[in-house]
């Protein structure tokens, strides 16, 4: 317990310093006209890491660590598959066996495929997606980049050929002689993945932990399913200027905090909320994990 409390104190200090650095170097001034005087006073006086309990910040960072750990497991499984495919090649029954093992890396998996250097799908598991064999995927920017650079892609939110929005990751494959022979990928359901990882960290009630894509605030996961895949341009948010201000800040600031008014979980009542966010490490799509707390 002592170690946890000490860690929480260190975390709070680090969070304050990181926010100060980010806001000082990266952030544009807030549009104060878009924020009501009551919320501004609340933001300035009563809400922020300086007044937060260590447990609050510990919850956010622990959740972020859990996400990073599970993404790393997928990355490691992709690396193992790439090594195995260097022996089997990216075609045929043995390649399919490698993919069959890869799909077990996380329950949120949609499919795993191999892609040749020109960009065509060579093998796929599970077999229910066999129809995409032969499809050319170079139109996907991150796949094209991996084929050109022969470097690991990180995790990217895409509109997949399978017909859904999902997160994909590509690992290059080289044969025993070091010749580039294609890529192996892991495509997974972002909502299912984050729901599973974050469930034990959720505070409950009108407070929650959710995940957004940084550049346009596309919601990758929310405990309110009706908001998943909405973004800052969605009509639902246009009458809530505080949310638009915060989404702009989240696109620029890797860590931060703020307050806003929005509907409760049932969409029946307007409530005041405060949030803290931090960044999920990833060389692909920039993602922010957000802890929202009800303030009344």
C-alpha cells in the first residue's frame, strides 16, 4: 500500500509537470468565449491534477499501461508469426497454420492475412474470410508504407476490405536469405479490444474511461456504444462547444485535463464532467485514453 501511495504521489507530480510542459510548448490558447464562466472557474480552481487523488490518476495510468501491454502482446505475436513465415513462406498449408496460431493472440481478432510485395492477399485465417484472397490492399496507406519501407507499421484505424472499421497492424516478413517476401497482419475489433482491457478499470456511473483517435477525435471505444466511431464533426457534438475545444486540445496535447458539459450515460440529463487524458504509445494512429469523471 505504501508503495502504491508513493507511486501515486510521484505520478501526480509527473502528470502536473508533463501537462505544464505540453501546454507551454504545444497548446494554442483556449477559446475562452466558448467556455462558460462557471466552467472556467471550475477548471481553474477545483479541477486538475493538483486537486486529484492519487487513486484517480493511478486509475488512468494503470489503464493506459494495460492497453499498452495488450498491444505489445499482439505485436510480439506478429513478430513470432513473421519469423515462422520466413521458414514456411507466405503461401500454402503451413502458412495457414502460422496464421491459425496468430488469431489466438487476442479474442478481438477479426482475421490474420499474409500479403505479397505487390500488395495482394495470399492467405487468410479464419477461413470465413477466404473471399478476400487475391484482393490488392496497397490502397491502404499503412500497408503500402510497410511494403515500401519494409518496417513494422504500428497500429492503424482503417476501413478494412472486410467491410468494417477496425485496427490493423502489419509486420514485414523476410525469408531465410533476408529477401523481403511480404507482410503478415493482425486485424482486430477496436471496440471489443478496449472494452475487454479497460473493464476492470472503469469507475462506473457517469464516469468512464474511453479512447479516441487524436487527430479528429474519432471515438475508438466508449462505454456508450452509440458514440463509438463518432468524431468532432458529428452533429451530436456541435451544440457542445466545450467538447469541441477539448477535442482540439487533445489533438495537440499528449497529456492534459479539462472540464465540459455533456449528457449523462442515459442521455437524459446534462451534467458537468472533468477529464484527464494521456497518450497510448504507438507509431501508427495516435490514440488518447481519457478518464472522465462526473463533477456533480
